[in-house]
């Protein structure tokens, strides 16, 4: 399994890189949107993680280009903020203590569960503000 991390600063990608490697992924890193698109089209990774703050093009534009130029592949594309990258690394790290390999589909499921948890925390915070009589965020 191959993952591509598109991140301007490789230091920021290192935690997620280590987590992915711990569950059987080979990891390549690109340092800009343009370079990430080129690498994705050349390497055809199983999964691409795009930092939302990449230079040269937006992560949304990079994702669209990858999908448009490689519609026949099963490459999954996930756009992440720095906090989401760190959370993703922690979640994968927890799973890595129990399994030695994950598929790209399983990594995507971890991401979906992580997003659901974040939405639930936000709803709980809004609900507690409402019951406390304060203005919502």
C-alpha cells in the first residue's frame, strides 16, 4: 500500500508518516500542490493526504486535478488541517497497537469516524452552552 502526503513542511507530516508506516504503508511526500498532483498521477498511490494549506494551489484544486486525471484509479483523497493530521496520526497509532496492516479503505473509515467524533463534540459543546443560558458560538 502506498500513501502520498502533500505537505509543504515535511516535519509537519512526520507524525502521520510514522503512523502510516506502522500499519504497512510506504509513504512518499510532496511539498506543494503542483508537485503533489504530479506525484499522485505518476505513483498512483492508494491514498493521498492533502494539507489544506499547501502552496501553489488549494488542496481542493489539487484533489480535483488528481480525480480528473486519474478517474480510473481507486486512489482516495483526503484533505486535512494540521489538527486533523495530528488526530489522524493518533487514531492510526491506536489501531497499530492491534493490527500490523490497514487498507486504504480502513484508513478512510478511521478518518470518517474521527470527523463524526468531532461533530459530536461540537454538538455537545453547543448543547451545554444552550443549557447554561449562554449565547452559542
